[in-house]
C-alpha cells in the first residue's frame, strides 16, 4: 500500500491477460481451461487471445472472451474462476 501522501491522483490501470474457467458441478471435481492474452507471433503487431484446454490450443475472437454484443455463455462453457491482471501504469503515476 502507498501512504496517503504518496497516492497518485488517478487509480492505477490494469489489463486483463488471463481467465481461468472451471467446468463442473463442484470445485472438487470437474475440468479447468484458460484463456490467455499472447503476443501475436505471426509477424503482425498486436495480441491474440488463446484458449487452452489440455493439449488443444485455439485462437479466440475478442468477442468470445469478453462476451460483446450481448453474447451469453452456455452452461457447459463454465464460469470464470480466476482473473489475471497486469498493471499497465507504473507505481506513482496514473
């Protein structure tokens, strides 16, 4: 924690880079998958979301990760269990 006298005027900014999903009826059983933001290795600038399920890795659309356009998740897709963020602004700045 930063003391009050040193707090920045704006809150820090974070970027979502991973979502862990649990598929199943209880935490003691089921299956886990993850969506991760990865630097695009195809030579273009930018990033790509990947879905990892055991040995299978597939590319995802931004809409599939964030549920844009009112898309609803089906029950068999699981629910977000953990979210991973990376701080994008240095400490002491906005």
